[in-house]
């Protein structure tokens, strides 16, 4: 047995030796030329190739150019991470899934029920994820259905008619600034604050009129509320929108005036207030085409129809408002006829004269102004007919009666108050108005003294904001009587102040007319007294308010 094993081992070794002798050695197979080449240029094996592959490189491969890397780049093999997109069944069984949809082939071959795939998830921001968590806490609601509704559902408007951020700016400007500059006030409250603004909350047409009035002043750029340049165009657009809506609703109400007998309460206080606000809008916007006349006529008709249906306080304010602007229209227009004030005009019994919102109305001075206007129309008619003398005995008699009433006039305002000073100024300017109607040439000492006294009162009221809303009319009359050059700078200064603080567009028209009257005075023009005809020639028909 041992011998047999030894012989077998010997035969195995002999066979192994003979087999190795038949194999050609790599060194022996190289020719002499090849050997010389290998000795002169030994093959350098890159360290990267040694690390990346255990197979010995071919000896005939050329060496890469350049110096070998000190720190060779080792390629990183991708990790065989676990797939997250396999079907639910394969993920439970921890088997590789071929991800065939709707049922994977792996489950089908293994006779397994493929439970399908999880829905694909898209990237969402933290805000979206937080919104989903809030909705998921409630009943079974779909995020796609609930999220837009929760985020975009608007709240109802607090003030009807204030529809945007620009409208809120317009309403704030009216309540905080503009309402204090539309009439005489005591520094604490104005009827536009206490009566008109609360009334607008219940009437959409009046609210549109208020926003239009506020937008007119903001668009002019002369208001206290600073409006950025890029926002003025939006403000102007909202102004036109609110004006159209206010006029539309006003026309609908006025068209029902024929039903007045069937419904005595049809024309309400808000309608009268809307007409008043639209009249003021023409002043602020600087209208020069006489649009204020339509509103004045409408206001008179509504007040006449309403009668006792309006509340006492509101009716007193409206009488003040329309009478003041009616007279202001008389001074600048030869065609306008007063609808409110004539020689039979009397103070309302429920209103004390000292409480009027517009001076000159309740203290009787505007009755005298109305008489002077009639006297001017008579003289102007004689001038057109070329009848001499222009001022006849009838005119002189009427003028003397008006002068007597002005001499006997007494101030009903408190002594040393701003109202008392303005009342004195109105009396002084009414007398100047009468003088310029009778005397058409160079002035006498009496007129120069009257202008001096008027400008002195004006200087004392220069910085009083509570009375500035009623100063334009006396400033205009003083300017039309400023024959002396030393009087004119103060007139211009006051107009500059009113234009800066009030921002009304009609002030520039006043300046145009006054400067033209000065030119006619300097040339001793006979018609320098007739500024109504001058304005007609200049195509200017504005409200002096």
C-alpha cells in the first residue's frame, strides 16, 4: 500500500515537471530587440491601476505622460442603496422589485398578491407642509380642496364703497384733513365731520362723492397728505370712478322726484349732501366750465321740495352752504341769478347767527351783496346799450341805501375772535364791492383807505387755519380794488398761502383774473370794474369759494 502511494506521487511530480517545461516563459519569448527596449524603457505601472484592478497590466501599455499623482484619485463606486420605489409586497418581503406597474412581475411569478405602489411624493415648502398638518388635524378633508379656500376667502368690507387700499387713503384724507378745510370751524369739529361723514356710512352715493372729492385734492398734489408720484395716477383713476358712480346714483334719485307727492320722504338728507359734495368737487378740481351751477340749482330744488322733512341741524348747515356758494357764484358770473338770497331773505329761526358755518349768510351781509349784484347788472345793461351816463340816478339811489345798511351793520360774533375779524373783513369787502360798482375810474382816498383796512384785517388772519376756507372771496374783491401797487404783493402772498394749504384748483383762476384786472387798471381802462365780462371773454366760469 505504501509503495503504491510513493510510486503515484513520483509519477505526479514527473508529469508536473514535464508540463511546466513545455510552457514558454515570458522572458524567453522576448526577442533581443524587445529585450533591449524593455531594459532602456522599463514599464511603469500606475498606482491607480494597481489599486483599481487586481489584474496585472499589459507590459506593452505605454506610460502616461506627466508626473504621477502624489495622492491618486480613487474612483468611488455607487452604493447599492435600497430602492424606495418598489411595490409594497416586495418591500415587506425584502425582495428586489422590477417596479412594473400596476403589478410587478416578481409578485406575479411568485404567485403573490401585489399590493401596489405608494403615491409619488413631490417636494413641498415648509409652509405647504404646515398647511397640510393643520388640515389633517380636522375631519377627512382633501388639502387641494381646503387650502385655497382657507387662504383666499376675503373678509366683508367694513365701510361700503371703500373697496381698495387707495380708497382707504382717500377716506382717511377726508376725515383727517379735508373735512376741516371745507367750511368755517371752531378748531374742534366741522359739520362735514359730525354730519356728512356719518351719513355717508348709510348711503353709497354720498360715499362715492366724498371719495371723489378727496381724490380731486390728492391728485392736485397740494394737500397735506403726501402721495407718492407713482400713486397719483391710481388716485386719479379712483377719482374718476367714484365721480361716475356718484353721478349715476344721483341721477337715479333725481329721476324719481316726480313721485314726490306719493312719497314725501323720497329725497332724503343724503341726496342733498351728495349734491353739496359734488359742488365742492368742482371747486377743488378747478373746474372753469360752470359745472357748479347745475349742482347749485339741484340743491335749491331739493331743499325747496324737502321743506321740513330735513333735520333741523342738517337743514341749517345746507342753507348756509348753498346760500354762500350761490352768492359766490354771483360775484364771478353775470348770468347767474340767485336762487336763495333776495331782499326778503330772513334768518332761520332755529339757527343763531353766531353759529353759522359760512360767514356773510346768517349775519345779513349776503343780502347786501345780492343787491349790489343786481345794481351791477343794471349798469352793465346800460353799457351794452351805450346809454350815458352808465350810473344814473336810480343806480345812485340804490347804492346809497346799501351803503346806509352797511354803516348800521353790527357784528354778532364774539369780540376779538377769528370769526369777528372775518365778519369785519366781509363788511369791508362788501363796501369795496359797492364802491367799484359805482366808480369806474381812478380811486378816491376812501377806496385806498378801505383797501388798507381790509388788508390789515387779512394780515391778522394770515396764519389762522380755522377761517382760511372763507378767505378767497374777500381776497378776490381786495385784489380787484388794488389800484395802488403797494397793495398787490399781499394779495399775491395770500393767494399763495391758500393754494398751498387748501390745494383748490380754482385759486389759479382767481390769480389769472386779478392780474388781468391790474393790467386794465394800470392802463386806465374804463371796464376794469366789470370783471364778470372779462371772465366771460377768457372763458372762465368758476366758483369763488
